[in-house]
């Protein structure tokens, strides 16, 4: 994971900095044998009962239209939890002063976007990501555009 202010990439952000903005993150092992146990521990401690896996890449129909949609600034009334197992992605998240913080996630990164936090998502130049989505509840998880 690499995090920094979008308007000043030299101003990097640590996991602790992100935590002060309510954004929790973990770096887990990249291989399933390594991440299975810590991932399960996080799921149990935070009540993430549901999990699925999504993939975006060259084989995804309308990939660029989807990315445009995800890149529209929005929030959710529940947490958005992503664990990256392949490829990479970019989350932009608003800090308390409305500045964009950019978080570049790679395999092994687990990030929790808190509820009511404005954000947007896109792919990096590799144009592919595979990640697990975790949920406390599958109902009511819809984007609310800004
Ligand atoms: Fe979202």
C-alpha cells in the first residue's frame, strides 16, 4: 500500500495517518495459506459474515464504463471492505478538510472505507484487480453519489 495526498504526492500517509481519518488497513500475506488465518480473525472480530470475490480486467465487459462509475465520488451507509488478492487499485478518500488522499492498494492489502466517508475508486495502469469484498450485511449497501 502507498498513500499520499493527491495534490502533493510527496506528502505520504502511513497506516496510522489513515487511521486518524477512520480508514483502517492491514497488510496481510499475499498467499492464501498465509492470509487465511488473519483474514478470518478480522472477519470474526468485525462481524463480516458475508464475503465474495470480484475481478475487473480486460475480460470485463464495459470495463472503462464501470471504472467511470466507480470513479464518481460517493459514500455508503456501511463500511466498504476490500482485500486485494491480485492486480491493484486506487482509492481516493476525502480527509476531514475535504482534501483527496490517494491509497494505492496491491495484493495483501485490506482496507476499510468507513461509512459516510466520501471516496472513489479506479484501476491503475495495469487495468486489473481481483479482490474479496467483505460485508456485515448485504442489504442497503449502495452508493450515494455526492
Ligand atoms: Fe464505494
